C-alpha cells in the first residue's frame, strides 16, 4: 500500500543553502504564526534554531533580539 504525504507535516533539517527531508510530508509549520507552509513555498528558515518561517518579515522578527 502506498502512503500519501498529503496533510502530513514534513520533518526537515535546515542548512545554509537548502534543507534535507528527514520525514516526508507536504508542509511545515511556521515557528511564529503556526500556519502551514507548503514545501514548495518554503523560503525562510533559521539554521541555528532549525525553524521555518512563513515570510521574510516573520523571519526577521524571530531573529531580532528582544
């Protein structure tokens, strides 16, 4: 039986120039807003924190010291 990756969060390892899929899925969750980000739309992440962000503004907010 084939398993579908639809509606399943992927587990990724974020690197400087991309990411490696550790567990298949169709999306990841934004670390700031908890919204779903389709893997095809994923553009922003933190290598140090291993977190994904839905936009550049959210990534900047998460990485700016309080």
